[in-house]
C-alpha cells in the first residue's frame, strides 16, 4: 500500500486527502517508481479546482505530473530503464491517466528522464518542468538567439526564473516583470538585465525605452487576460507573444486590431509540445542537462513541504508569495 493524494470533489486545497492505495504493477510501456520528491505546479491547482485546460474525467482523481524517485519495476516493452535507477518524471501525460502525488506511482516510460549524477531528489523534482517549458517556448519553438530581448511576467515563478537563466545562456537579454518591488533584487541576482515593477511602472513604455523603441522579440506571458493588450505594445515587429499560463482567470482579447494590426504573433504554448515529441524532448533534455553540468542552470527551490502537508503546499502556491519552485518530499 502507498499513501496517495486524491480528491473526491472539485474544489480548493482542502478537498485533497491522503489515502492508502495499492499501486499495482506496471503494464506495457509503464514503470513503477518510488517517489522521493514531487514538483508542485499550477496545473495541479487548476486541475483540482476544475479550471484546467482539460476537465477532470472521473472522481476520485489523482494529481501531479512532476517528480523524482527510483525505479522499482519496469513493465513489458520498456527499455532503457532498470530497477534501482534514479529518475525524474516530466509532465508528459494527462493527470486523468497518471499521477505522482504518492509514495509510489506508475507512469509511462516516455515520461522518465535519467537523473544526472549530482542531482538529488528535490532538485530532480524541481528542474525539468521549468527549463523544458522555458527552453521549449523560447528556443525550440521561438528560435531565440543571442541579441534578442525577452520579456517575462510572473518572473519569480519557477518557469520565469528558468527563462531568465535560459536567455542569459544563449546571449539574449531577459527583462523581468514583477508586481511589487519586493522581489526586484533577487531577480537581478538571478540574471535579469532589468526588472520592471508593474504596480509602479508602465511595462510597455519601459520595454520600448530599454530597446530603443524596437520592443522585445519574445514575451513569455503566464498571466493572460486583459493585460495582453498592454504587453502586445511591447512586442517587436514580427515578434511572438507566448501565452503559457492564465493566472488572471479572465478572458484574453486579441489586441491586433486595436493596435493597428502590427506584425504580431500570439500563440498558446504548453510544455507538452516538447515532452510529447521525442525529437524535441531529446534536444531539450540535452540542453538542460548541459546547463546543469556547467552550473548555468540550477533549480531555485522556494520551500519544501512533507507529503502530509500537501494542502499547505497548495495554499502556499495560491498565495503567490513564492520565489521559485515548491517541492513536496516523501519521507520513508
């Protein structure tokens, strides 16, 4: 039996329960892992509350798509993994099909990456989703190169910080946006070239001033909603505004007509564009692993919670006060 987080109704953090369940054996293409650490992502909060991009198909339901642990058993047709191997689970499946908020979990082998030497469980649960998301949007899809400028809101999130590190590594200029000045110095220390405090400054005006009126080639927007209209003013001609989150919870307009129909590209993006494509994932994993080896990349962990405090972990994320990744640890 393994302690497993499930929820029996849609709602707030309080609907999550720890239950003892039989994990079972892995089937074809599957692997059972002993979970040592879990990366908490906003997708789980949205899924649990019925606001995610895919609905909950059945209740009770599990949660979680990012973790680190050790392989316990491999199912038929699985190659490349063996019992005792340290691995990370990456978001490459629907939470309707698999979940990792548990002491043990069965996941598809396609969602596993070997854990590099020197990467402990907490780091292994904190590093992949942020960097795969940032690299995937900006480099793999967007083609960001040295000399480009990228504007990042929600910059103190794990993805925002990974995007700062990624931009610096390829020679681009990251401009971070934060709501208040409380996180400004920490963002500068993480590598942001400039930090704009949105409660005090005109974001688009500052970006245009910093870029000589040209604007940013890329905007990585985790908020969406009505603010897209202002962010679009900061995009360079033929630049791209990536919508990868919806923190605002409000409808998102297309601002092209109001701005006079500039050469503006707006597209939605999820990390599954990378994790669901073997060729893209191979390139992304190589990019991130090399950054980890060189020290250019590292997980920024805000706080860890034991599995027994999963409700508090979700409440902490909902508070919006974190800087980096929230990780849940599983004690033995």
